[in-house]
């Protein structure tokens, strides 16, 4: 996801609002900031508030439950609270490698095509913070998502 331009206070107001659409949007905003150490630290003091206020909301979702966005946002804040290792390990199904490159966290080093075709097989993506490399496959199953596999 492309980094949100919302302020931390705006995101907090939304995620604590009990309004399922706002909570969903705010969760996506937090996921989009997942590689930004400075911004993410601002959410740590609110971790318990976020956990309590988002519990038991009926988030809906036609095929895949939207609850996963809240769960991921909370997982990211928990990661920063523990403060161990590089945040690139948080990249996952919602992390488009091109967006992560635009956000300035990752570099796409190579794009491997399926033999004799224009179809992309996978990307080789490098973390700018810890230099870890990932193979990233674009997958489609009900919706578009990405599989990040560490290779070093
Ligand atoms: Zn990293």
C-alpha cells in the first residue's frame, strides 16, 4: 500500500471510532506505514486502546473477512513495541513491491519473467534497511495479494 498522508491523530480517531468503515480505512493506513519506524512508534502508547476498541466489531467482508486488516495493524504495532529485528518481516499479502519501492523502503532489483512470455514470475526485492532479499510472487485468489519469501 502507498504510505498514508493522514496524521497519527486522524488515524487514531478513526481506528477508535467503532465505525467499521473508518476502522477498516485506519487499519489500512497503519499497514501502509508499517515500514516507517518513526511514525509507527507514535502508535505504541495506544496499542491497548486500539485492541479494546476494535474487539468484536462486525467488520464484514464478502469473501475474505475484513477483520484481517485490524489484526495486521495490531500485529505491526506489537512488532514495534517489542522492537526486535527489521520491519521488513512484516511485509506480506497486502504489500505490493512497487508500492514499497515508491515508499522508499525496498528496491526491486530484478523482475523475473515466465520463460518466453511477458508474464511476471516473481520480483527480487531488497530491503534498504537490513539488506535482506525476498522473492515476491504476485498471487490472485479472489483478490490480488503477494507472497514474500526470504532468500538470504
Ligand atoms: Zn529489512
